[in-house]
C-alpha cells in the first residue's frame, strides 16, 4: 500500500530539438537566392507599368533586331509583331511569369523548378527581347547591359542551384557546379565585358542614359558622358583593364587576392549601374534594373569563405541536417 502510494520522481523533460522554437538561419547561398528572387519580382512589377501596355513596348523589342543576322532577326520581328497584336494579354503574361519566378525562388519547395524555369525564360528573352545583347549586331554596350542583362539571370540560377557537388567549396558559387565550372562562368562573364568595353558602340553609349531620369541622376550621367567624350578611348581601355583583372582575379591562389578581385567586381558593378542610369527604373520604361545589381550578386557569390579550423578534433560534431537550398 505504501509503495503503491509513493510519490514518483519527476521525469525529466525531453530536450527540445534545436530546430524548434527558433528560425533556422539562412546560409549564404539561400540569401543570394532570395536576392535573385527579389530582382525577378521587381522585373515583374516593372513589366506591369502602364507604358508596357502601349505600342512602345513591342517597338522597343523590334529595335533589337537591327543589325542582327537574318536567322536571329526574323524571330525577333515576328514576336514583336505578335505582341503588338495581342499587347494587353501578352504583356500581362510576361509580367506574371516574372512575378511567379521571383515567388517560386523565394518558396523553398519550388526553388528548383523556379530556377530551372528562369534559365529557360532568360535564354528566350536574351534572344527575342535583347537581340543576343547586340553582340552579333555590333551594337553591344555596357550601358545596355551587354553582353546581355538577362543572360546573367541564367548564370546566377546555375551557380545558385540547390546542390552540393563540392564538399568544401571556397566560395558559394562553387557549391553546386564545382570550382572549375564556376570560375569558367566568371571568366566568360567579366572577360566578355572587358572586350565590349573597347568597342566603339560602347564608348558612344556610356553616359547617354539621362533622358527621363531624376535631375540628380541625369546630371551624373551627363557629366559621365562629357568625360567619356573627352577621354573616350583611354577611359574605355582603363575600364577594360579593370574588367580583365576582375575576370582573372578568382584564379589567383591567395584568398586576399581573390577577395580583392571580388571587391573590384562590386565597384565595377556600382559604376556600371550608375552609367546605366540605375536601369532607367525611374523613367517608366524600364523592364529590369539592368546588369548592375546582377553583377553585384555574381560577385558576392564568389566571396572567399573563411578558412576552416586547422584542428577541429576537439570540437563537438554538429548534428546532421538536411542540405539547405
């Protein structure tokens, strides 16, 4: 009787898993994915502007056909004509697709589908909307985002793909595709810009983005245009050299040298975005913020990771968790 009525010892509560009761911290790749999704969302909002529902939008698309080979120009001209005849519906569809891409990247269950779809959409727009960035037409200019603003969305989708093929990546971009492929894409992106920088069309267009912008931005672009008018070729050569150094920087063995290349890339992205008039987002005619923000995201994805501890044997092994996108 006494034993049956004995007071039992309190049972210790089971430990609450670390994932419960707090928000899981976002890893660097996920932060970059969310930033990419935010830019896609901005693109969709810009596509909903009233000016995009006028004839000015298909005319802007058809202009990208000029100077291109017939095989490239004909589909551009056809698509611009089709959009012109179904303007409200097609533009609304385009805007909705871009909003969906942004939201899809932001939502973890659909991030893979949205990134894959963004690659396909980017390639289509690069051809039919940007005329392959004017590369084949001889009109490529960094002020217009050459060799193609929209192609950077595809590059970032590949580099930020939620996969882990490198066990110890030196930077975020190498995590999904490996160091060699990541560095190759970096070299192509910045190296092609270095080539474009010295083209005559690039020197003519840089600084010529002031129309329709706020006064402070128009003044800055006008002064930049005047500077390039006086020192066009030397300025272009200096810019091309800086871009070439940026392209080669991630291949250097020193972590500090790689970080310096990334800082140079961020500075170049900021200068180019200013020269692009912030993508014309204040003019009412912009379809995207241009290449500046995308180049900054590209640079951040190559920021060198901190070196791992030399002797982690005495530290407690972290609990196994699923791979974050």
